[in-house]
């Protein structure tokens, strides 16, 4: 009983009317006889003394009802509360080996399809996107808006990568940087790759050493392997022979076994995707079992006082309507754990079995009903159910429902309301920071879209003016040539034609060798920038000069973004060397 307290102590103010009414009722009972006391005394009549026990019963019933309404509590019940603070990063391989055709139509196409299949199942926490080839690059920061990633993934390809290669360790390192930058000491890294060398695996383990990040791998390819067919139709060659890209399961398992993740092979069915999704659906930061993922709510024990009140009510109905009116007019708090009702108990068993939709229909408790609707991903219904409840736990889960629906402003307002009631609510603080960051990212994306549309309209207008001016110049030039040709004599025309023919013969076309521009397998594996790639990273590159002039297509914007990251890293490395 050391934990005993009253949940609604203000109800004790209802004792004040009882203190005022009791003396008045007592005096009225003494003067309620048919004959005045002094006349009865003269007449020699003995008047029966008024009974005081009805007043005592009224006072006792009033007192019990007030105590019941004050909510005596001596035990607690655990209610689920969901944390949005977990995080995961999807790391996708964009090396040219992803053009191998051992899975149809090729590894790259299936990789994008599998990634898109994962996104809808990741409801809790935030997700980031990293692409790697010779180096790892941030494509999208951590966000709770899966539509952002859904728009970016189809545009990823080896063509948008600044440096060719196949270094999964760089992709893992970039994922770790994203998680740490967002303040997550734990989280999941989902790596989609077609294998790695033992050297790269050792580098990846070195990056993961001392961290608490769990790496799960979806292997895109087969152990038998296949040649790499480039988009041009040519095969990737090394020393004149086609390169065979195979998966080494041992190196991949060394990563998953060391970090506690899972390894799945890409299949024609969704089994591999579902296994990884189910393993990483709950963020690692909030996936611990026990009291850390539950909030304790006090249980109102006032319903036990209904028993003595019922007994007093029987006497009240026998003697009159005074006590009956007290029970009719005095509100009784709804008991969530009524021992006479087992509906919520049955619904809770259905809830623990994972049938959240049926549990939401069976629960009569609004708190549990809202929780079941949230778990069933019926966020609109959960909001309607939890909105009238004012306890911190229900308001916290209400904010989570707003966040999952995408209404970040309302979610932030709800978390702030919870923090006003409980300033030390750590999970509410974390979720508030997450939704504020998500709302900021959404606003930035909307501004970028508006700016891109504006730039596109300006470019279209400028291009139209250029086309019109060019057409005018061509017409003027054609008119001048016609006038010039009219003024030339027949002999001059013949001489001019012979001169043009001789000049054309003196400039034969340049022979283009097949596979001249193909990257070698050595460059692909090492991830070192070639001469052409060095030019791409140079400051004079026109795409890097003015990012807003990139055409309004997703692939072009992604390529410009990755090129900027590569240039910044190159400049930083050059600065470090100069020191």
C-alpha cells in the first residue's frame, strides 16, 4: 500500500456540501413532528424521537461515493506506447556488376523492385537511403516519408555514380555516418549487394567495430554468376574475356553474423524481402522487450466501492427517494477493469494474438481500442478514438498516430501537450524532435520543387527565345545564300562544288573502336576515378557550376547531388594533403 494515492483528489471538494447540509437535515428532523413539543408536553402525549440513522446512511453513502470518484489507486497497469525514434538505412549497390543477368531481367532492376517492396512495411521509425559504387553517397537523409524514397529509387543506376567501383564498405560507412548524425546509437543497415571481396568485408567490419548497428543483407545474384551486359549491349571485358560476377556467401555471412543481422538471397517470390522486413520492421532502438516499451498507467480501484453503495441504495429505495436521487444524480466514473465484464479481457487475448482489427472492434476501453487501431494501421480511427482522452499515455499514442498519418504539425502539437503534463517524458521529446525534422524536410522539398518548376519555366522561356532567334537567323542566312547563289555565274558554281568535294575527301571520319569507352573490370573493382571521372569532379564542370540549371528530372538531380558530394570529399582530401 506504499503506492496508494488518489487519481482525482479534487473530488473531495464534494464533501463541502455534505458538511453544510447535514446540520440543516438534523435540525429539520427534530422539528418534523405533527404536534409542537410544548403542546405535546401539556397534553401529556409522548412523541416518538426522530430516527437519525437515515441521515447517517446518507452521509456514509455520500462519503463513499466521493472517495470512489476521487479514484483510489494502489496498483498499476502497463499500456503499450510506441517509439518513433528508431532508424534504418537502406544501402543499394550501383556498381556495373548489377547489370549481370543471372536474375531476370538483371540484378539492378530486381534490386529496385525489391527496395520498393520493402518501403510500405516500414511504418515505425525513419529510413535513409545510400547508394554506393566506388564510394558511398547519401541519396536521402533519414525521413519518415516513404514517398520521398519511392520517387528516388527508380532513378538510381550506375550512370548517376561519380566514381565506378564496387565497395560495399564505403556504403556501410556512409550509412553509419547518417545514423550517427541523426543521433541514433543503434539502428538497422539493410545492404542490397551482389557480393564483396574479403578485403572489402574486412573494411566493413572495421567500420562497424565498436558500434551497435545491425546489418542485414539481401544478396542480389547467384553463386553461379553471370556475365555483365552493359546498357549498350556489350559485355564487360577484362583482358579480352567477359567478366563473370559471382556471389561469395561466406564474406556476406561474416558481416551478418558479426552484427546480428540476417542474410537472404533474392528470390522470384517475396520470401526474402518479407524475412528482412519482418526482422527490421520494428526499429532496433525500440524493439527491446520489457518495461522500456511500455508505459505504466495507474488503475482506478474506485469501482470496488460500488458494492457498499449498492447495499445503501437498497435501503434508500425502501425509505424513499433521497438516497436514490443521490445515486442517480451523482456521476460514477467508468471502471475500465470491471470484474463483472470480460469483454476487454477477451479483446486483449485477441490483441496479443496479433489480430488487431478484431481487437479494435471488441475493446470497450477507449485506451486499448485506440492502441489496437494504431497497431492495425487504422490511423484515422485511432485518432478519433484517442482524441477525447486526456491522459498522457493516450495523448502520446495520439501523437504517434498523427505522425504515422503524415500530419507532423498536429503530431508536434500533441507531443508538446504531453510534455506540458509530464516534462520528463523522454519518448515524447524524441518523437517531437523527429516530427519537427520531418516537417522541416517536407517544407524544404516543397520549396525545392517550386524552385525547380520555376527554373524549368524560365529555361523553357529562354529556350523558346533562343529557338525563335535561331530560326530567324537561319531564315536570314538562307535568304542571303539564295541571293549570293543567284549572283554567281555557272562557272563559279562548278568551281565551288569541286572545292567542297575535295575538302570533304581530305577529312575522313574517325573510326570508333568497339568497347573503347567501356570501363575495365579493374577500375570497377578498385573504385578509383579515371581521367574522365576526374574531369567530372573538377570545379570547372558545368553541372557543378550551377545546380539549378540541371534539367527537372530525378536522375539528373541525383547525379548532380552525388557529384557535389564527391567534389567536396576530393577538396577535403586535397586540403588534408596540403597540411
